[in-house]
C-alpha cells in the first residue's frame, strides 16, 4: 500500500450502510447452512433437549415438517441424528444396520414430503447405537478396534444410501473408512451419493449437549481420545484431510467450529476443496447462555459467528441456529 492518510481514509467506505454492503468481502446466505436435526420414536413428538435450549428431538412425521420448513427458508441440506431407544442399543450397534431404523424411516419420510428439494446428510458412526457409547466396536480391553468397525460402518452407509441419503458423513474417525465406504457406494450403484468426511474431528469438551440429545452421554465408558484428534494438533489435521481426499471424500469437515477456525483456514489454503465446519452443541449452548444472561444480542452473536466461518474459508456450516439464521438473513 502506497497511499497514506489523508488521501486514504479507510473509514470512507464504512460511513454508510449502502457502502458497507457494497464493500463487504464475505456474504452469508441461507444456502451456506446445514441444519442438524434429532430424530426420536413416536408420532407427533417434540422432546426439548434440556442442555440445548430451543433444540428438540422430533418424531419422524415432525422431522418431515422440519425438512419442508428448511426448504422454504432456503436451507439446502439437513443433517439427521437418531435418538435410539435403550432397548435397541447393543454392544455391536446392530440397529445401525436395520433398514427400518429411525434414520432410514426419517430419510424416506423426508423424500416423501420434499422429493429432491432438499439434501439429506446422514451421520455414519456407531455411538447412537452402541450400549457403551463409543463410535465403534470394542475388544476385551475396551479399545475401539479399527478394521472390524470399518466393516460395520460400510454396511451402515449402504443402509442409509438405499433409504435415499444424499450425503454420507462418517464421523467415527476410524482409519480407512472413507475408501471403504466410497468403494462400497460405487459397487452398490450409488455413484452420486456424496461423502463428506469428518476429516479433522477433535476429542473436544464441546460435545456434551449433543451426547445428551442422542442419548449416549450417560452411556459413554471412557473417552474417545484413541480415535478423535488431540486438540493441540494442527499438522495432524492436514494429514487426516489429505488421506480422506485421497480415499474419495467429496468434501471435508472440521469439528468443532469456532475454536478451530485456524484449522479451517489451513485446510482451505492447502487443499482448495469444499470445507465445512460443525458449530457444535457446546458452541450453540454458549451463545444461548450468553444471550440469556444479557451478555450479548442473540441475533448479532449468531450472525457474527456464522460469518466468521465463511470468512475463514468454509463452504458451509452445520449449525443448530440454521433456521433462526435463515429467517434473519431473509428478513
């Protein structure tokens, strides 16, 4: 920059709303959002999640209505997570392979309600189905075994693809699962089903409310540090992303969100591929708590944080604020 004050006054372009809009570098729209939704058993059911104010579990019929709502708001995709009843949980997570499980019924209901007007992203991991709350199968010592788990995840992904899922999102962090799932989808004729890999998923303290929502929090034995990433590591995230892209991921995800925007930026600059971030349950709960305490304006906090994801390089953001943000952006 060769110009200097007063020839250059950077405040000139900030002086009015029209000028600020004209010079805005990052634009957030409803099309940048993915809305995570929790599915539960029953009919006409809405179960508020105590640790996630404003978020509920919905029965399959209600999930279809939420999908129609999302489409009307301009949200292009929803993400589904099941609240599996205790009696359907097992050590091997067999319910994940049931073609009539909550996820599959919800996918079909959304298809019936919306056709192809909205994308359906489905989580691939065993923690919503296991009695021990881990994302995979355990050996006798309690260690989550990798290859045996991957074999089950492949069948889970195929089960969801057959039900009509558009995007398979493996969140388990097992080695090699992206290649195995991509190959199985290809062999099964599901050529256009995308794989959005949770490539850099950290062993974070921000997941607590989510585990309450899917019913695994009280079941979890031990922790997930043997497969989720150490929050202190950045270079390792780039290695994880490189592997998943080489194995066939169409897009990658960084999780959690705001505490890891440096990782989002590094991934985008290194690989120049679609990068998504998950504004996880603990992040959402903190915004809600801050607003409830009068520490900040809720609407402004929501839009500022979501804009930060876009500015860092995200193609889109999974956020529980998706519907609220879409309404604000459409106002």
